């Protein structure tokens, strides 16, 4: 399990290890390092969500077709789908995709029948679209990576942005510190070779540890 740190603890550790002056997360206008670091921590978390299927961010979603439509709402905390996890579970059939716009147009409007055609999907306008239109009571399931990677200060409610010094990213604290060091050091124009190696090593370890 990740060992969590607050946003301020992440900033404190990164500055101390780089020999930089102390700064306040999302500090006053004169605290340039603190304000930059706040934006960097947000960017780091957003980027990490995209590079790996972290098991602590993975959730399952199920829905049942109505038979009247081919599109269904995504979960409120949907970030991205985990590839090859979408199934018509009641039919034990994998839903293929996501397909391109060109393929979707061919499926929808091309000269082809639908009998025996495998289900395919695409996500458009924040809706899960399935072709051919599934009959009523067909059950579907897929896994996704949620967009909420932050726990709020005190209440531990999940959200997608780091706003307060006490907010906790769900990513391991050491990983966040290493990533912030790379960005802070690079922003000052220094050679990031060593801190980048450190981050790469920590990230590789975390990816192994957090395999589902």
C-alpha cells in the first residue's frame, strides 16, 4: 500500500532534499516556489493517472441495457477505461474497442448486417456507446481508472484536485516527492539527470508493488 503524504509534506521533503528554501503549498503571491510547486503537484498526479493502471484507482462499473438506446452514462468519477476489460457479461462476450471514428461510422452507416456482429464500443461526449444496440437486460461490465486521486483534508473525500496543504494524493509519498524534485530542479534550469533517475527507479518499484 502507498505511504501517503500531504501536499505540504511533499513540498517540504522535495525542498529539503534539493537544498531549497522552505515554501508554503499554494502560498501567498510572493511565495513563487510554493505556488509553482502547487501547480506541479497537480500536474504530477494528473500525469501519473495516465501512465499506469494503478490498482488503488481502479473501479468496476456495471450497467444493464434498456433495449431502446445504444449509449449509457459513465460513472461520475470516470477517468479512462482499462483496455480489454469491457464485457457483455450476460453473454460472456468481450466488447471490442475503443474503435476509431472512421470504424464507428462504417459500423453505424455502412452496408452490413448486425446479426452475429461482435459488440464494439467508443466513448463520445462522455457517453459509453455500444454497437450493435444491445437488447434489453443485456448486462455489461468494465473496469476504469477513476479521475479522483486526492483525499480531502480531514474528511478524506475523494476529488481530482489538490487545493489545500493538508490534502493527500493517493500516490505513494516517495513517488510524489521524487517527481516534484525533477520538476522543481528542471524549472530552475539545473541538470535533472540524477533526480530523473531517482524518479524512474521509484516509479518502476511502485508499478510493481501496486500490481492488482
